[in-house]
C-alpha cells in the first residue's frame, strides 16, 4: 500500500513537471513568435517629412526616391510638407517622433548649418537625429530669364558695379545658404545686390523670375530644371568645380578663374534613438532605391548630381562641413558682413 502511494505521488510529480515543461515551451514559443512578428519592418505606411514647400527641386527628389523605395516593400512612403524656420520646423517634428522608423525627414544645408548656428528653433538639436544616407549634392548657381540683359557672368558683374544694390537677386530665406552664398559672393567680387527672400523653397523663386519681380535667382540648376528645359530660363554660372552633366552649357566659376564653390545636398534622417536593426532596414531600402537605373537616370535628366553616402559616411561628413561652415559664418560676423 505504501509502495502504491509512493508510486502515485511520483507519477503525479512527473505529470506536473511535464505540464510545466509544456507550458514553458509554449510560452517561449509564443514570446519568440511575438518578437518575430514585432520585429518585422515595415508594417505600416512611412511618413516622409519634407521641411520646405511643394514644387521645388528638393521636393521632387524626395517624392521620386520615396516612390521608388516603396515599390519592393508592403507599405507606402508618403511625403508631407511642413515648412518654416528654414527647415527647422519639419525636422523638429522628426526629432520628436517615436523612434520606430515610421517618421523620416529630409535634411539639407540649412538643416545642419543655418538652423543650429542661428539657434532658430528651441529644442532643435542635431544630436536628436541620425542620418540614414545622402542622396544628392548640388552646387548653387545664378539663373536668369531667357531674355535677360545678362548674357554672361561678366555682364552681371559689370552691371552690379554700375548699379550697386539695384539688381534684385532672389534667395530662399534670410540667413539661408543662398543668402550666405550671395554675401560671400558680394564680398569676393566687390559688388552689392538687393537680395529678396522667398520662403518655402524654389517654387516661389520660379514665380518671381517668370513674373519679372527679380532678375537673378540663386539656387541649384536642378531646382530650376523644368523652367530651364522649357527655355524660359537659363543658367548664367554655377558655383562648382566641374560642369553639370545635364546643363553642360553653363560655365563654372572655377573655369572662369574664381575659387568659389558652395551648394546643398539631400539626406534622409530619423530620430536618433531608432533601433539599429530598423536603421539598417531603412538604409537598405534607400540604398536599393538610389542605385536603380530609374532614379539615377532621372537625376541626370533633371541635372542633379548623384552623391550617395551611407549612414556612417554621411554622419561623419556632416560633422566636417559643420566645422567648416560654422567657421566661415563666425568669420563673416567678425568682418561685419552678417549679424549673428
């Protein structure tokens, strides 16, 4: 009898242990399955914030890369324009977003130079962003209407010396890259222009040129590609070292004997605390999209220079250009050319 009781107890213990083992296995399997499902990316549409107005060259690049990037993934990448503060408002939205890979933003020169240097937006801190990649690098240029009195770069310089402060030049914002470029340009060539700010990207600049409100535009040739291609505008000179592949008839300041190079770029950013695995997924999505013939051929067609950098490369590169341009801006303040 005692033996039977002992045997019964042992059987009971074995059964309990088996049940516990089964429960543990099921729990482990459930957790592993849940983690596997939770780690799948992307599962919902991705928001891409473009921090300037619609209609400009950067907006077109953003929409094109987003359209191509979403093709092989099961979700859409939709572009939202959030303007203001020289791109600061839009990127602040990215900085404050949940770091889950579903809110991206576009950063450019003003995003990493002008906005932080001028401390335009409270709470704006580039340490809150991680760049996924750089897509393009564009030199600035001077663009005029098709029937402009300025046929050459020398025509413009000579007229500016004869009419100091009388020639209207459209920039995109006071304190922006174009504004700084033109101030440096004026200092280098001993001339003075009447700089007029058109906020919201290159779209308003196009309207200003076509309506005759301004004689000269400072932005990239790519920004004005549709109007240049239509014959309603032409590039006068580009602030680059070599000629644009698309607009090869536009001379560079370098070949005219002047060492003056400045421009912008397009990079994709996410909140800095985004998990490494999601960062890698996003980098691959845009890497694949960038290296398609569709995207590269389109860039050549609109006259934009392709300039891929991966996440590690672009974050290091931005630190280097910040050091360079913060130094230039501080120098311009010391010389009284701009105000801090």
